[in-house]
C-alpha cells in the first residue's frame, strides 16, 4: 500500500502533476515481480481507494511526502553542482 502512495507522491513532487502511467512505470521498476496483474489504471484505483478509505494514516502520508521532498531537493542540489 505504501509503495503505491510513495510512487504517486514521488511523481507528483518531481513533475508537479500526477501522471498515472509514469507512476506505474516507476512502481514496476521498483517491484519487478510483485503483482503481475496490476496495470496502470489498477494502480490509480488502488491509490484512490487507499486515500479515500484512509488506509494510510495522515502521519504516514506526511512522512512519505517529507522523505520525497527531501530527496527531490537533494537531487536538485546535486544537479546544480
């Protein structure tokens, strides 16, 4: 569950919009053998269910967002050098 939310948040923070096909590509790169029946649309549905049903606590969601933001800022810092 967290992995799907992490991928959506990561894509949203890096390209400043939510693109479910790019999210699926990232998720599949990170999870090559897990859930072979999951496609891009199903991952979007899963993310929507997780957030709507509050399957992940707000604290966990903020923690994910904070970690990604720090990582994205670190990447920008590295690219500037």
